[in-house]
C-alpha cells in the first residue's frame, strides 16, 4: 500500500508522503527533504502525517530525502520496486498523472510528463509507481521540457544507503 493522500504539515507547508518504509526498527514516512526544510523543519520537528502527529527523524541532504517516524498502528509498509523504462504514474494528494520512466540511475530517475498535465509546485515527495510499487519520489520538475527528476527507490529501498 502506498501512502496515498497522506499530507505533511510543517509550519503550513503541505507535501505528499511518498512511501512508508522500515528504518532502524522504526516505521517511517518518506518525502522530499526540501519540503521539510522549506517549512523551516529539521530533525525533531513535529509534523502531521495523515492526521497523526509525527516527528522528523532524519534528513538526508545528499539525497533530498526526509524520514518521518510514524505510528506502526496507523501505517502500512509500501511495496518498493525498481524503475524500468516505460509507463509509470505519479500520485499526488489530489490527482494521478501518467508519466514515463526515461532514465534510471542509482540516485535519481528521470520522468517525462504530458506537457498539458504537469506536476505542480507542492507535489514534491509524491510517489511514482510502476506495477503497483513505489519506484521513486518526485524531487523536481523541469517545465521547459516536460520532465522531472525523482529520488530513486535504489536510495530509500536500500537500508544500507540510509545510514
């Protein structure tokens, strides 16, 4: 299950949770790190995830990733997959956007979006899915060529990379 519809609030900044993962014997929601930093958040900042108070436990600036501890009673771990070239879907808090994986990498994936249906500012951290699995989190959008960059599941799906 993905964290569809979960919102992060830090000083009135809204973002979308991209996935729920295990992390150091915790259950954590993940989103783009710049969403938390833009809201003047840091490790220890209290945020609201899907209506429940939660705490930012780690910011990985090298990957633009934030980990937010959530209650395991209110969260289901996401299915994490690997990106492959072809169709995918970005899921924001209010819509689904078809896209295509056009490049894969160890840290980042690149996606092509329909120019008439681009992600919006505020969609950072939203999950990108292929075959029902989270393969990346939206990090940035390039409106001039209708593409975007996403944090690869190679980062957040690999616990050794999150140390």
